[in-house]
C-alpha cells in the first residue's frame, strides 16, 4: 500500500514538473514577445488551410528573412485587401516594379488570394509545430487575460513546489 502511494505521488511530481516547465517556457516566450513586440503564436481561423491546418489550431511562427521565403512556405501576414491576419501558403513569387511580392493561397481554396503580400505585410513563417484546438483558447482568452491566467498558474505551481519543500525540511526526512 505504501509503495502505491509513493508511486502515485512520484507520478504527480513528474506531471507537476512537466507542467511547470511548459508554463515556464510559455511565460518566457510571452515575455520575449512583449519585449520584442511580436508573438510567436497564432491561431488558425477558418478552413482555408485544410487539411494541413485546421480551424482552431495554435501554430508557432518564426520571422525569417522575407527574401528567403519560397513557394510552398506557409506564412502569417496582414492581408492588404481584407485588413485581417491570414495564414496561407506561398503559391508564387513575383517582382513588380523591382519589389518582391508573394502570391498566396489557402490549401483548401480554388483561387489565389487577391492582392500581393509585401515585405511590410509579412509577419512570420510557420515552423511546422501546431497544437490542435489550442487556438480556441487564444480566441476566448485574448491578451491580457491569457497572460494573467498563465501568470496565476505559474505562481500556483511555484508555490506548491516551494510549499512541499518547506514541509519536507520542517518535518525532516521520512524513511
């Protein structure tokens, strides 16, 4: 019986440490995004990128050099036509009056997007990491609520870890 309790506690400790590490990483990324003024997280709205990306997916992007983008890359950009952020694939690259512009299209769309994506419209390139359904949380909990929630959870996990350590030190080692 004692072994089962210790084994169950060990699993809980491992789970708490994993969750703590994940929250710590997310918090670091969020702090960096606040300092740098950009977020590496975006969520997919709609089905235009089906089957590659689904509605509600949370994706991670990285701002690579605009000149290094190529046809086939999935990018996030501010649509110059619709004035919204879009996640679509680069279908083609052209030069208009010496300026490099991207022609984009959703995987599930029959025609390319209207207008061109210019360097100033480009936000970042999809790095291939997505979390299904996690984007719904971002839609529901927009900043600053999501930052506050993560800070509260992180504080809770830090408190529980230190609280357990203090209790262990006060009671002494158990054999």
